[in-house]
C-alpha cells in the first residue's frame, strides 16, 4: 500500500462516518413531529410540546452546521498538509521528541478549540438562552474555558509526556506501561473526581439536615448502602437542566444531587431517582464500566503499538520521517470504525444497566414516583419523546422514556 492510498482511506473513513451520522440525524429529525405515545401524554401540555419541537429542530439545524464545519476543517487540514506543517513548526522549536509532541498537540487542540468557540458561544448564549436553559454568565463561560485549557495542559500534557517517553525508551512495548498508567489514572479519577475536579467548576455542599436527608439516610440503611456523603451541586450556576449522579467507590463513594433536581422534583421523586443511582452501585455497574474501559483501553493501545511506528502512517499525512504523534493521529482516524463498534457495545451495556437500576428502584422504593420524576425531567429539558430506533441504537446510553416507562410498569 502506498502513502497516497492510505491517505484516501483516511479521507474516506472521515466522510463515510460523517454521512452515516448525518443520515441518522435526519432520520431522527423526521420523527420530531410524531404523535406522543399515549403513555407519555401528560409530559407536555400543548404550549410546552410546541416549544420542545422548536428546540429540537433548532438544535438539529445547529448540529448540522457545526458538524459540517468540523468535517470540512478536518478535510482541509488533511489536503493542505496541516499536520505536517504543525509538526515542522514544533520541530523547528526543539529537537526533543517529548516537547515536539506536546507542542504539536497543544497547537492542534488549542486552535481547534478557538475555531469552534463561536459555536459554543452561540449554543450557550443564543439557543440555550432562548429556551430558558442557560444560567451561565459570560464570565463563567470564559473562566470555564480557561480552567479547561489549564487542566488539559497540566493533566493531559503530563500523561502525553509520559506516554511519549515510554515509547522513546521501549518502542513497541510502550503499550504495557501506558496501559498501567491510564488504568491507575482512571481509578484515581473515579475515586477522587468529586473531590479534585468538580470543585474547580462547581460548589458542592452537604445536603442539609431535614426531611429529604432523613428519608435518604433511612432508605440507604434499608437497602444496606453505607452512605456518609450526600452533596448538592450548584448546577443552576450554568443551566436549569437537572441531574443526579453516583461517583467514587469505597469510602469515597457519594451521591450528588443537582440543586435544580431538588427544586424541580418532589421528595418522593428525588428518593426514587436516588434509588436508581444506588441500584447502579448495588449491581456493580461502576466496577463493570471501569473494567470494560480498562480492557478496551488495553486492546486499543496494543493495536496502536503494532502500527504507530510504521512510516506509512506518517507519510500518509505528509511527514517523511515517522514519529509517534503523527502516527497517533493517523491511527486514531483509522481506528474510528472499531471505536464505533466498541461504542455500540458500551451503549448497549449502559442501556441494560439503566434497566437494572430502574428495576432496583422499583423493587426497593417506588416505581410510580420514578416514572413521575423521569417525566418531569424530560419536560424541563424539552426531551425528544419520539426518537428514531436507529438513532437510539447508535447514540443513546439510556433507554428512551417510553421504554423505561414500560419497563417500570411491567
């Protein structure tokens, strides 16, 4: 195979992936105006339903524009040897392979973020604002962006530097060391995410004493769930959309409730949502997800080790001398079809886990309260109640509201 042939394979993968994604988006959009299933008739009134239709259609059109811009930008970068140019700039600054890789990815990611910044701004301050979701101030928007850049530089840069160093001293065997590094990092973040990362962006406070906390503690004791950490996060700082999540494990496990969730739902509904989150823990879904992630990462790194040093990958992107970072870019694109398959498997498992967590909540607390809570959350977020089956199969990590309703009623 020639470098030119591989180049066109890379281009074909990008275009085919884009076309498939847009076909699915279009199929899904054609179902926006479907009649609401009788089981969900009480989710929206007439005005709310019309508002949800306008919101879905506007997000669809905006998604078409942003994704088209992104793919055209990527193709332009490929056809005009953008990767080779950035590589030459990095190489003119230093001869150290680790620093070259850091400069290369730093320039690529920072430039990409800057180019897409207007879209992010429009999404937040025009579309989300228009439909009453946005609570983000302009100061918070830019501060979030700055913090993300710093995190990317410090954490992402540190991990990348170690990976390039592993490759420099071990070549094809680097994947073992990288796998261990990524595994340790994944476990560390899972354990301490709420303590170390979340406070950089949000304020977390213990749920105050009162009726809700007492009910939560009584429920936790009833199902044998040792829980010392119940926190409220100021989600309303950025959006009116509500959520709740479980994080950590061992002594660091905690339940986090968005303040918007507490404001939007009744206590019984909040308890049922929390019972669902406890179900994820009791069913060992956290462990299963971490294990699947570690295995997938190991397989990906092993496959990367077989190809990353091949001169063909670098030459396909216009770089004559093979190097790790250019090989990584080419491999990442070529691997995307496999990544799609693993993503489908993970989404299938996630949907299965959601059913199991719902069943746990139904059997240990109250199915009707959970149904009521899910309906309210769908209404307040203007959710799509009639998604296309193919779109759900490809993209949804959760079952649809109708599927969850039927499961909870069964």
